[in-house]
C-alpha cells in the first residue's frame, strides 16, 4: 500500500481512467483527474451504452415485424419514432453517467477533478489548459494516461468535405435515413448497419475484404448470410475511390459501381487520442499513435502508465477497466499484470458473435497441433425450440491432450455462453472435461457441452440432455 503523500495524475475519465483513479485512492493515493470533455469517456456517453440501447430497440422492431412464430402470432411493421427512441436512449446515458461516474467523483474526497487538456512538460509535470480559461500546473509522482480513441477518417478523396456520420453522430441521429451506406465491416460498422436496417433503412455495407476479416472465416460468412436474409447488401472487396455530397445525397464511386444514399456512415477504425499530450518530451513511445505498454501497464517512461483505447491493447471497455485498476496497483507499490490469454469478445449483431482464446489458424500459427469441431445450432435443443438455428459453435483443442484452446460462436445468445468458455480456458480444461460437466437443459450454453461431445460422439445419436 502507498502512503497518503503519493500523488497520481490521471488523464481521462473513461473506463480505464476511472478504474485507475478509484483503485489508486483505495490504496491511499491522492489523485488529480483531468478531463477535457464529458466525464465518463466513450463507453457510457457515445459507445457501448447508447449503441446497445439502439441495437436492442432495433431488435424489438425486427421481432414485431418478423419472427419464427408468425404462423401463429400476428406480425405488424412498427411505426418507428426515432426522436422518441433517441430521447429514451440519451436519458439512460445521462442517468448512468451521473450514477457511475460524476457522483462517484463528487463523493471521493481524494480525487480532484480538473476540466481541461493536459500536456506533459517533463517526467513529473503536466500543464492543464483549463476549459474555463487559464492554465494550471500539476506536479505528480506517477501519471496514468487513459485518453481513449476517436473514429478514424480513411483517406478517401472528397470524404472530408462531406457531412458523413461517425459512430458518434450516427448514435445521435434523430431520424432513420431511407438509404444508408456503411464503410467498414468490423464490429462497430456491422452492429450499427443492422440496427439502422431493422429500424427502416436500406443498408449497403462496403467491406474492403470481407465481413469481420480478423475472425475465423466461418464467423464472417454466418453473419453475412444473416444480413442477406434481412435485406442488407454486403459488397465484399469493395472500396470507395471518391465521395461527394450535393447537399442532399452522398454519391460514392466504387469498384463495384456508383452508389447513392441519404446518409454515409464511416466506421473503419479508431485513432488514439494521444497527439496533444507531448509524449515524446517524456519518452513515452507510440506506434501509429497508440501508446506502447508492457504487461504491467507501464509505458516506456518510468512512472507513467496507460491503458485502454489509447494504447496497443484490444479496444474493449472491460480490458480498459482491468488495465486501469492493475496500473493503479503497480503505481502504488504493488505487482499486478494483465493476462489477456482468455479475453472474451462479443459482437452485438443478431446472431451475436462471441469468441475467446485462439482460432484454429491462430493456434496452428503458434505451433499447436490442433483438433477442432463445429456444431451447427440445429443440434442444440435451445435453438431448436426457439426456431432459430442459424449459426454454430466451434471448439479448437490441442490434439492429443484435448486441452481447450479457443471457442468461436455465432448464435442468438452467443454473448451469454462465452464466459463459460472463458472459465474453461482459465482452468485449462479438456474437451472431455467439458463434455462430462452438468449443463442445464434447454440453455444455449449447453451447446458447449454438445460441441465438446462431438470430439468423441455423434451427438445426433444422443437423446435429449444425454450425459
């Protein structure tokens, strides 16, 4: 534990910064937290929370329009009042920002909040250009950087002169455009593309290569198939060469032809918010703007730590928060590291995508001799009774030992089952161990047991809930 004289400067107020500030004060330090914008960072304000609210409302709209039970339950296209949905969305955002960020800061006497932009002067000094005017010098013993990232702008001729949407402005849009083109085919792009389509837009996705190109190809293929069933157009191997806007319509010149739409969403990556920190003056190394950190969350400068989207870590808020808390332990005399070997990832499309550990290609690249099985959802009782069998669960194991190496799933509730796979990876369980466990019948997580059983059995020959 540190003594009460240790002073830590925390730059940012999002997931990583708040976790670092709270853990540091818990361990006896004083904290000065510096935020240039809205308290709470990306997740609660313009990321996870509002996007999942919009995605959920779109899911409800979709079910009212169409479901597997329409032969017996009447369906009717809903009237979408986007302005009312937006008001509901933003009210919940403000509620969570107040309860989970602002009020916590207000109630913690060990944290002083400065509203302004921080810049390093030397290894133990910051200057803060205050939002209300003037400057303030902050001397510190340790510093933590949690400044997050922002949507990147790809170098497409004409794009910067147009009023295109980013993920931030798309979530604040008070109407649903008749036509929407989405540049990008990774997580944010496809989540928002499906949400807008379900709320009434005709959506076209431009994928530079394919949908979810960083995942196992089967994952992207399953999501793409689901999108096509819903009328979402996916153009693979497609890029825009020029973009114009005439005051009403966007026109995109692409290698697949000319496209027009009332709105254009650009969601092709994010840029770390590090360029104004004067990091080079204190020896903090970056790569393409992302701060390099070690497994103890320390930068290349002694006493300066970082976590979250401004670093070279995976960009998930739970990774950011875990990194922030561990950095605080290390800044206050402890010894904590961040192990990402069993990091779950969830993409909130419908069906959801959830992964943990190594894909088959990644495992083989690391030198493992692998054995894998893919279980389609028509073998999972929960999916059968839901009449929703599009998707799969795939397990990758080490050949011989049977130790689980990774799981990839595309399923309606994939995000709810993946944590069980995380715990199995942490425990170094084998597929036989998983196959012998008790799983509740008629749950999606039972699919993990069934998939594990396929390494030694034909599950089509098993009775329901067979052990």
